[in-house]
């Protein structure tokens, strides 16, 4: 009786639409199992997707769909929102997803759901500007950002590898590992203190934890993602670990901001904002980039650098953008009740896009460009340990930061920064 009153029953029985779902479409013919079992719930979702392909694809892109794809049934599925035997068209006032009933439906799971929830688009697509303009704009912006960043830095990386590799083959550079230490007692230059090294280590571990738990959900359809989530026990546990790692990462970032503001305030009148010790980009960085590409092409010498190179400055400032975008969007999804109280529901769609795509950008950049710059390029392979030990040999220091080294020697300050290896 319920089925006959649904859109499926109407289409099949009264309109003779043989493509409309019948009992055996969801329950099968010869292997009927309890609809309360996880296997049946997952199978029914897949069955919905055989007819509603576009909606099924857009559902899989949401967190609800990703959890379902991983093989868990506690998050919302098709029938949790639309009903089972009583599916009605969205425009029908009696439908559970009609705009007047949607909030009550959301509150079945999200007890604190507010009016903002009703404008969330669970089936938004990225290619329909008329229906989903915010999603379309957010997606195009992130795609342009990813393409621009990777196009420049992967080209930079490939050319750098080629030049260093060719220089080493021609004997123009001395192997890093067997370099001669210029100090007779083997003492080394201390570049980073223990607090900076600890912060870098904890920050790196928290980011790697975020990558492991976040990408497993982001790529829920892959086999390795299911293995990762099963190791944690469930997406719920993975989410708890993810949020804990996020809190640690954001905590380090905020502490750094407080330290930075305090240091700026203490030295406001004397600090050289565009001087050699500053991480603020300046015109010399642009000149160094041009000179670096000239060296790549064999049309000039390798540029010499001061305390901070242009790629180190980029590595420093990029997290200010990345952590802000990932952190704010993550908090919005972590606290949906608060977000939905003050902002429209489509913000969740945009937050999910920014969170996932910016995280993907950060992950790929870190494990390709950042690792190449600091570990994988021929002059540094197999690993650069200065960020872990805090020290570097004088030979290494003179080669990587010759301008600062020369200034330290001429001023007599070098001895103040020498420590045991």
C-alpha cells in the first residue's frame, strides 16, 4: 500500500513505466535478506544508483556518501532522507525532502540542525552554474589554483633536477655527504634551536596523520582507503584522530602567530622588513627566481642566496593560506550546528570543496616539491637533516647560504653560532 502511493508505484502501476523500481529492484528475487542488515542497506544504495546515476554520483562526493562507500552504514543514505516504500517527488508537500519538511528530516541525525541545513545541496554538481553557482565557482577557483601551482613548481623541480644532475655528472659540484668540514674541530653552524625543531617535527607528524585519515575518506572508492579505515576501526575513529591531529596543527600555528606578533612588537622600530633576515618576500627574490631559471637553462651561474631562499619563503608563507583555508572549512564542518545557525547550507558544499582540494594541494606539494627541495634533489639526496639536528656543516652552510656565511665571517658573529656536531 505504501509502495503504491510512492513515486515508484505511481510510475510503475498507473503509468506503466517498466523502468520504475519494483519490489525486486531493491530486494532481489531469489536472495531476499533483512533490510536491517548492513549488506542490504549498502546494496539498496547501489541499486538506487543504477537508475539515479547523477544523483548517486553527487551523493558519493558528500561525507555521507564517502562513509557509505567505505562500507559503513551509520551515515545518511538514500532511504534515510527520501524514505523507502514512501518515496515522493521533492516538490510533493508530503515528501520528507520537501523544503518545508527537510529540516525535520535532517534533525533525525543532526539534533541541533537549524534552518541553514535546508539549503545544503546533497546532490550539487560542479558543472551546473545555474543551479549551483557557489559550487561551480568554488570548484573552478580550486582547479585553477591547483593547475597554476603545480604547473610552475613541477616545471621548476624538473629543471632543477636536470641542472643539478648534469652538473654532478660533469664534476661541477662536490657530493654533499662527503663534503669537507671547514672547521678544524668539526664544529657546526646552528641554524635552528630545539623549540623550532620540535615544532617542525610535531607539525609534520600532525600533517601526516591528517593526510592519512583525510585522504582515506576523500578517496573512499579506492581499496587502500578501506584498508586504512579498517585499521582505525571505523570512519568515526578515523574522524576523531583526524580532528585531534587538526587541533595539534592549529595549536602550533596559533602559538607561532603569537610568538611572531610578540617578536614584531618588540623589534618594531629596528627590524628590517625587507632585509636579509626577514622572511618577507622582496625584489631580490624575484631576481633570484629569474637567475635560477637562467641557471637551469645553462645561461648563467647558480645564484647565491642569503639566509632565506625564495623557495624557503614560499614554504613559510604557503601554510598561512593553507592552514587558514583548511582550518576554517574544517571547523565549519566539524561544528555544523553552529555553522548552520548563522550561514546558509550551501556553505557546507563550498567548505567541503575548499577543505578537500586545498588538502590535496598541500599533500601533493609537500610530498613532491617540498621534499624535492629539501631531500630529493641530487645535492641533498637522500635526506637533509638540518631541520632535525638543527645544525649544518660549515661546508654545507657556505654552499647553501654563501651571502649569510660571508657576512657572519666578516662580522665575527660566526663563532657565536658554532656548536658540537
